[in-house]
């Protein structure tokens, strides 16, 4: 499996997780496990979450 495919799958998983109304604090560490060894990508994902996705997550 390519890394890009994995990343897209992880993004979809996270978007689904947020859409399902999970609390922003319910399982953050489980999600974080997916990014071990991918520090740069993780930082980018954090920035994206801060800008857009986190706004949705924090409403739940």
C-alpha cells in the first residue's frame, strides 16, 4: 500500500470520526497512533485541524 493511500484513508477515518459526533477528547491518542513516525505530516494535520476540522470537533 502506498503512503499516500494510507494518508487519504486516515483523513477519511478522522473526518468520519468527527462527523459521527465524537468528542474532541474521546480517543485522541488512538488517532495519534496512526501518525507515529510521520511527524511532519502530523504537524500539517494539526494545522489543518486547527484551521477547519477542529472547529467542527470542538462543537460536539
